[in-house]
């Protein structure tokens, strides 16, 4: 039986995009709480969107070297299901929030992803992105997938330039636990397109082998 690749749609800033993502099959909705990002969402807006998300779709809050005060504010207000850390946060810092967390590995500047992952033994999984350390993704650029260690003994979430033109190939080659898409389903920064989301999911299913690959 083929494993179903999980999907997170990240950088959500509008309720209709979150609803479309959930209706199409997204496992998680990602909110960016790094203010300099073009996809950053206000906390009040995120809460408003969260209230419209149907059951069994998780909410992931993304941070990049944020202050404890800001993370605490997001935690208290939004109560995210999962935290995603994109900066130089220490393992102790990531663990201190007592919520499942994902650690992003910046493949643009990391030599060995397995060594990096070993530093975060309590992480729920690792998101491999094309960015360099200290910067968010969102460039739409991929990285060299051959640099992913095999085996990679943790749930692997593939990000960085994933879109409907390459996600089926990525799934077939890498068999990640999940894929994370933001730029690849956007018409402008932070604004998703439901047609692009639906097309993306068709290609995910094709990569999973639920449709003929030929």
C-alpha cells in the first residue's frame, strides 16, 4: 500500500485560501509569524482564519529567531498544534514550549542534514528547505535533492521550490513524509489560488501512485 504524502500549505493570510486548502486535502495550514516576511500574518487575522478551519486540519506556527514574548503571545492566543522553527533556535528553546515542533534545515548552508538533525532529538520531523541559515524560504528555488541523506531516519518534509510541475517527481524520488508548499500555489505573495492548490494535490496523488504515472 502506498504511503499518502502529507501536505502543508504555508504562508496562509486569507480565510478562503485556508478553506480551499482544507477542502482539497491539506493536513496542515501554516501561519508565518516572522514580521519581516511578505507572508507574515497578524495574530488576530490568524485567529479569525483558524476559527474557520474544519476538523482534523492542524495549525502550524512558523517562527524565525523570534523573542520569547512574541512566541508566548502566539501560543496563548492561537494555541497552534505544531511549531516550526526556521532559525538558530537551540534544541532546548524548541523543546521549552511543550508543543510538538518541526525544525527547518537550511540546505542552502548546511553541510550534512543528518548531523544537523541529530542535534534536535526531540523534533517531530525536519523540514528541508532551499534557504540559507537565518533566512526564510519563499524564494521558489529548489535545492539539489541528491544531498538528502539516505536513509534519513526522521520524518522528512520537503520544501523549497515545490510546485505542481515537480512535486510528483519529488515524491517518487524521495518518498518524503510530507511536502510543504507556499510560493508554488500563489498568485502573489501570501495570496493563494484555489486552482493552483487543486492542481498541486492532483500531482501529489500522482506521485503517491494513486493515478497512472504514465
